[in-house]
C-alpha cells in the first residue's frame, strides 16, 4: 500500500491511497479539486473512489470538481446523503471499502459531527477530525459522551496503528497539552521534536496510536495530573472518563 500526503487549503491534508499491486487508488478527504487532480496526473494509477470521513466543506470541497473530471464512487456515512457532495456509497460501522486488493474497515465515530467515520487500511487509520495528532475535533454536532466513546473505540486498535488525521495541528495541540500535563516527560519530548519538524516545514502526520495514548490529553482521562488540573479549574467536576474528557475539551475550546 502506498500513501501520498497531499497538502490542501491552509493546514488540511488529503491522502491518495494506492494498491501497489493493481495500481487502483482512492483519495481521502479532498478539500480542493485542483491539487488532487494535479497529483493524479503524476501518478500512474486507476483512480476509482473518494473516501470522505465527514461532511465539512474543508474535507469535501473538492468532490464536485473531481467528479466533473472523473467518474468515481464517493463514500461517506449513510446519514450524510445530502451533506456530502456526490455521495453514492453510504457506509456504516463494520462495512468494508475495497480499493484494488486493499480492504478498508469502516468505523462509525460520531462526536465532531453526527456522521463521522474513519477508514482503517492495514494499520493505517484515516480518522478525519475525530482524532488529531495530540488533539481531537471540536464537538460541533455530537456530545462529549459520543466523542469519548468514539475515541475509546480507536484506542482499542493496536499501538502501531498510524494516525492520518485531517489537519496539521500538532504543534498547537501539544502547546495546550503541556498546559494540562506539564510533568509528562513523553509529552515534553514530543513537543520539542514537533517544534523542530515544523521549523523545517516538515509534516508531523502521521503519528502512532501508541504516541497518542502517551501524549494526547483527550485520550488521557485517567491521568492523575490532568484530573488534578480539571479539579483545580472546577472543584465540582466529577472524575469519570466522560466528565474529564468534557472538561479538557472545554478548556481547549477557550485556550
């Protein structure tokens, strides 16, 4: 499997995924058409599908332009008919998407939106705006309970799972993470490394799920340091996983 990261808009990533045996390919979350079409011109592939994780325009904005030039299937959650341009294949939890000989498993992970999904090909997770490197998406349509369950579902995947998210937000996410868990040595080390990468203009995506479990504050509701920070901010907050997650998400919203 070959993965080509395509920078889009200001800080988005789309991903061209290619079955190296058959040369069949799909693109994940094309926010713009022209950069994707230009990349396809340079790749010797048979392009057959758009895989959208959710309906937001910065993930689907290129659909119509691509469809004007290429006849391909458009995948997205079945509830997003009418919200994802050109959606032709509505999918849900446990469904499979085939690209050449590659099979991608669909995970339903609402929270950022009510129809958010992720695609897992081998150990490569394309998770849109649910799980970010060192962060998670805002709760535009879902609830803290939904998002915590969705993140917990992704956390159950193997530690070597590669996290391909929709945005280059790692540095700012880690700056917030340092504010709620400053004594975490793995977090401090990651922050220093990511600052170096960004200073050179190098992408910080993908990360691994192991790294996210160690340093992402939205997955660390069991951290005593984060719990203490939550209690200090609001002594009445309960310390169950959903309440801690919700409190940390609220802090990040105003960070």
